[in-house]
């Protein structure tokens, strides 16, 4: 325990030095963990790296932005990307404190990652009426001339789903963040100067031909990309936009060894960097671009003010962002409490999973944000579970982390090597934080990552002063999913992701258009009882809800149950058999369910709409969705689960072709009314000859 208190004192000193900058709770916890690991290194427990660095996301004030970026570089930071007023930087760990001395730095955050979330689908959405052999219109709309950008892992780059009829790749660019064997990607920014993105791009047919897969044990990226833009197959499988240009952003598991030695942050914590690349690529290519993100997160306040929501909002001025609403619609991932004099605390349980080896593991983070109140605290305890009686027994507890208005931030970071009692039950790392956000609200956050040596659960004890209201979200499976008596159970009323709590995005829910599961090997679902769906009704897992800034999700719904698409052949074992009717040119196809599948359905359809009118802005696309989506008895029964209804590609095309006024001139964001935009909704610094939009009205520059 002495060790734990020492770390707590060190972290408090760190925060005091950086108090003038608004660090997010996640960033503060990350910095504390980083320093704790570095301390272990210095004590000789592992090899001392020559240099340590961290990837952070810094929000820069618009005023004197150039000077601020110059100061960031003077502090040792490398600018790796920029989206709106946020920069993705890599900085030596011993220089992180210097960020607090830069006046133009508004916020410091860590990078963020999310949870990854067609034959029938093509007929259901009406896409078969506008492209393919069943098209009923003279000029088919296939996404030609439009880029579909997919951020995902497990991409089989040579799958025939990504090639044209002549066998040529339809992939125009691949950005691999952990790979340095391709070309460098750089841009010139008027504020930040030259920005060199980390990793490399494969942007020629010759380079793309050398790629195999970014993650041999995954298939998700191959599946989602095939739904959005896969080529049409003789079996009837194919994507929504089968002739769109494909841009991949992948995570290469072969991360540079030197970076690993330097404790570079989790290579998946790159969402802001991904959005910065997508917007930069769209500007360079000159083509409309639809970004398909089959992931989301619950790590923010759900009011549109987080790092990733602001990045997506900024990106929406250049690209059309489409994201999954989430797969937590049937899980208790949200929890709300108001403390009183008689009820000033509650206890709840975090979820755990059993991996393929039968081990009980947990990789979870839970966050809580108050709306009002003067004090909130959190501590983590470890409970053993009697597998026969189901009784729980507390065997270990951390110190309490307390946040008060005007008080100092408190951290706890430790692993099994720091506490003998903890190590007898758990191998891994635990972190807690409680802090004042500087705006009249308080935050708490916990992080748990490791393996239990027997069946155990982590318990959170949360306390607060009378009148304090707190909302919490869990990023694994929900609060007290086993419904143990005496422990608070969460709800799913605010299960839609934090990233899509903004107007500048299309969030997608899932419904069931296919009750037949079709696997590449002919197998059936392992758990048929859980996978019960009603044809044409919403999927039980599809997330929904209204956020604190009155954004209701999803925007629209699409088929997301038993969707057949391309499958990576790298993740198949040599003993697995692929059915003849579930393969094309020797590559497999299979079904999956989730809003991860519904999202690329919408992305591909939007790409076809942009072919019909490349000038459509995000607000135009939303208007097309509103006017053309299908509503029936199912959507009327529970409208909050559906958004505008079931997307329909054919009716959308009909609406676009009959409304030539869809030019984007009405979509200037309210908070940027005084700025100048082109007809594609892109912000213009120095307008030249042409037509532009200001305050919602057109004007001419001669």
C-alpha cells in the first residue's frame, strides 16, 4: 500500500504542474500509467529504452494558431495529423509537462479507439434497382467517381471483392499506421505547416499488389468493406457501391519494434488520426468521400464535446462521416444516479468475458460525469465468486479516489506486482482517476486490464455529496450484467455511442432483413436462443438514445443481421472447409450481424447518391434520408430505435434526381455562420473566383 500511495503523490505533483491545461480524465490516467511504467523501467525491471514518447491529441485555440504550433514543435512535438483545431502529436514523455506552458493549448487528450461493431441486403435496400443485373434505370449508379474510405482491421487486400471485372484492384490507397514500407503522406496546413503522417501509404497498383493483410487473425475489415463497396459476384453477393474507389485505413500488427520499446500508445488509439487522414486524402483526390466507421465508444460525456466527436464534426465539412450507433441496445451500459443525504453511494459490478482458452479476462474502462455536485469518488474492489452458491466475497480493495470542486486530481495506477493480495487473484493492471473538469462538473474513470486466476469480478463503489447527479458508461458489457442482488444494474436508454452525439454524422442502427444464417463452412449459430430476431424489426442489440445535447440516434437504420459479405481467407484454419456456394475465385464469403454491418450498407448507398450529385453535403444527404426512408408498422411501434426509418437506395436516387436544388447551400453550420464555404460545404480561407456560401446565402467572387 505504501507503493500505491507513493504513485498517488507523484501523480498529484504531475497534475499540479499541468493544472492550467484542461486534461481529460482519460489523458491524465494515461500519463500516470505511462510514468508508472517508466518508473519500473528505471528500477531495472525491464530494459531501459533510449527514448520514450507518447501520442496525444491537442486542441489548439484558433487565435494565434501558427505560433502555438511553432511552440509545440519547440517542445519536441511532431505534428502527425490535424483535424479542425485538433492536432495529433507525438512528444517525448519527459516533455509532456511542457505542454501546460503553451498558452494556445486548450485541451490535451489521449487518442481514442472504439469497439468494432448482402444478397438479401441488396434487395431489401433497393440498391439492386439502381445497379447490377436487376437495375431498372437506364444509367446505373454504382459509386463510380466516389471514394469509400473504410477504417477497420482484418483486411484481405487481394480479395476479388476489391477487384474489377478485369482483375485490377479497385483499391486506390491504403494507409497503414504501423507500417513504414510504403510512401510517406504529407500535407501543407496554413496553421500547422508541413504535417507528415506516421506510417505510410500504398497508393499505386504496384505497391498495393504487395499487400496481404493487416491482421491475419481478423476478418472484420474484409467483411465491412465488402458490404460497402464489394464487387458483384455470380452468387448474388456484392456491395452497395460495386464500382466506387476504395480507400483503406488499417492497423498493421507488425508495429515498429523501436516504437514498442518506447511504450508508444496502443496502436488502435488513433481515431483522430484516422479522420485527419481521411479528410486530407479527400482534399488531395478531389473526389467526394464517404467515411465508413463500424465502431463507436462510450468514453465521453455524450454531449458532443469530446475529442473524437469534435474531430468528426470538423471532418463533416469535407467528407460524409457514417458511423455505427453501437451494439449495446440490449445491454445495461448506462447508469444514472442522484445522491441524497440518505443515499450517498452505490455499488455495481463490471463485466468480464471468458476467452477461447477458458480464462476469465477483462479489458474494460468505465467513466462517470457529474451534472452538478461538489464531491464524487470511486474505488475498485475485487470479489471472488462461489460457482456453486453464487455468493460474492470481497478479497481486495483499492484506495478511494476523490474529486471535489477546486480540488486536486487523484490517481491510482498499479498492477499485480504492486500488491501481493491483488496478485493472488489477478494478473494485470488497474487504474482510477477522479478530477475537477474546471467547468463546474466532476469526473471519475476506471481502467482494468488483465486475467483472473479464478472466477472473480471487479466492483465499483461510487459515492457523492447530496444533490450530485452522475451518469456512467461501461465500455465492455454493462453494469452488473449478471444481476447480482444488492448491486446497481444499468440501462440501455442511452446506449448510442458518444462519438455520434453530434449533428455532423450519420449514425446507423440495425434491423433484421434476413433470419437465415449463411456461413462459409455451413455451420450454424452457436447460441440460437440469444440470436432471436423478428423479420423486418429492429435488432435487439442496436443502440439508440437521446444525448444531453438533444441529438437522437440513430439517424437511419439498415439491414444488420446475417449480412453476407466477403471474408478474409487468412483467418481460416487449414482444416476449415469453404462451401462452393460461399466462395468466389477461391476466396470465402460469410454472414455476420451487428451495426458494424449496417453502417457500410448506408456508406455504400450514400456513395451511389454522390455519384448522382457530387455536390451533396452531409445535410443534403440527411434530407434525402429523411424524405426517402421507408416506414412501416415496425418503425411506428418504437420510432426511437429507427431514426428516419429503413434506408432505401432507389427512393433516395429518385428524390435526388427530382430535386436539383440539393446543392448544399443550406447546410452552413450554425456555429460557423460567419465563415465562408464552397458549395461542397468545405471551409474556405481565401475564396477565389466562383460561388460561395456565407450566413446561409450564396455570393459571387469575380
